[in-house]
């Protein structure tokens, strides 16, 4: 095997448990016939935003189990149907409301000796209502048992609204500065959180070649491929639409030269502009976009989505919400070649497309099928990456206070999550009512005595 094939999907879940059967039937719709001919990917990566209500997301643990389990069953059903392959869930992690899942094909799990995770929040008070979670893993290439091909996956959810462009750029800066992989403290942290007993046993048998002393901890580790997927929230205008602007919204089925074709609106995309001007997502690339905006579909569109998917017929017309510009919020970016790899290690996109609209969300999921060469790094030193040929130079330095800031934000998340649980969930309301009745009963009893 000369290349490692990946399927990366990003989906805004709108705090709802997905319909497993419906999602599984269309999970690989982004793949062209040529991409499907490559066979079952070795790794499947899911970036999930608004994975669950804020109470469950902030409390974490078993509160998120039903939401993650729905995607585990979706992947199992979709891969069995298309390729009759089974997958092992290696990573099941989150920062607040943003989740990351990594699945490995069962026959290659023993080639992954280590997995590491990282977290950063940049929502309110740096909590995880907006944030990013990362996983870095090593894949042992045949013929190089002591070396790994390193891959870094990041799930992110950035600031919303058309006029929050500067905040989105700052969110990217926070990812670079504070999404830190701390190998010494938790070398197999993700496995303990997200894997089954089977996958944990398989990985435990393989001696790790991951050297915590010499490996870079930041996002731009020179010996790692990088993939960043999520609801990045970049829009097609710096201000919200006026009533007269609705006529400019993309329509389905029009020729490319028509002003209502989505390609004309794509020229106004904030993310492409910010990347081109060097203000955000420095050094990353994106495959060409040839699909309509992924946000914001109207409630009527969501209601019609289920019938459309079940019937196999496409919508007659895209239905947009009038108060938001249709935009490509959901994106997948990548470092096209680590600095050590030069031209021999470039990422090869095979498909980049949007999935259909599902009834649970006003976003369409987006997926990228890609392959990376299985050429392990030689663990180069820092000096090997200085100079004009280096491709992975971090635009910002690691924030030395990243750990204390994340710990402080996590404490706030627990408090907010508990309060939200009491006030915004049926279980919490019941607990609050029972406690109140208990206190009143105790007071009446004491008064009677």
C-alpha cells in the first residue's frame, strides 16, 4: 500500500441526535465513482459541531454517549453496505459542543501505535460553545517499523454571523496558539476516552515510536499532515442581507453564466479572501469548491428534506432563510505537504462535495476523500524546516498559558453545564422539582415538631 486513504466529513448536528438509517444511506454520497473505486478508506474522520445541547455538551461523559453512538452506528451501517468492511472507533472526544471521531478500518488498527488529543475553547469566557478539538496519530508504514506517518485532525466551530469576520480570524489564531498536544501528560488519552476494549488491546500490543521529548506540540508539527474540518462560519458578505438582496440568492438548475448560479456568490467568500490575503488559515489549502452553499437552509427546506431523501428525488429549488446570506460555512482544509515531505508527500484530493440536506439541521454536511503517501518522516530537527522551502511554519507561537486557560474554562463549563441541566432539561427540571418538594416537606415536618 503506497497511499493512505481518508474520508473526512464535517456536519453541524444542530444539537440533535441524527437519524441513523437516513444518514447512513447517504454517508458516502460525496464520493464520485472514481473515488469509490479506491475502496474502503483506511481512516474515517468526523468533525461534529453543536453535537448536543449545551447542558450535555458541557457536562460531557455519558451525557454525550447517545449522540456519539448514533454516529458509530451510522459508520458501521454505511461501510458495511458499501464495502462490507468493519471499523474500530479510536477517538471519541470533544471540546464543549464540538466533537471529533476517528475510525480505523479493522485490518489496519494495529498499525496505529499512538494517539494524542488537544483541546481549546474560544467561545464565551473561552468556553466550548465555540472551540476546537484535535487528534494526532501515527501510522506505521510497511518497511519502516520504527517510524510513523503522522496525521493531525482538527474539528472546529468558529464565531457566527456575517460581521464577525475578525473574530473568526482570531479563533484561528487561538487554535494555533492554544491547541497543544501534551505528549508527556496523556500519551494515549484519546484511546481511553473513545475506543472499545478491542481497539485498546490492539494498540497496547504495539510499542509506540512517539518521542514526547523531540516532537513538536503545536498544530504545525513539521512531521505531520494536517486536516482541519468544521463549521468555520465564513460567509459571502460582511453584512446581513437586505430584502432586495434575496434575488441574488443561488437557484438550482440555472446555467453557470446566470447571475443566480452559485459560482457568482462564491467569488464573495470571506474565507478564500482571508486565506489569499494571508490573514487566516496560513499555509493551508482547500480543494476546488463545485457545490452549492451549505448554509442557511430554511425550515421549509428541512421539512422537505426527509421526503426528498426517501424518494431519491432532488429538491425542485433550494430554499434559503431570508435573514442570512447563503454561504459555504462548512469546510475542510489541509496542509498540502509537510515541510519534510517536499513534493513527494503531497496530499491528493479525490472528491470534495456536499451531502444532501438532512431534516435535523440547516447545514449540509461536507466530505473530502483524500490520500496521503505512506512515506514516514525522519523526525527532522527544527533547523531542517527553516528557509524558503519550509511549508509548515506556524504563524503564531504557542501561548505559554494555554493549559491554565483551558483548565479555567473547563471549570466554567462544568458550572454552566450543571445550571443548564437544571434549567433546560426535563431531567434537570425533575431533579429541581424533587429537591424543592423535599425541602418544603422537611420544613413542614420540622415545623410540626
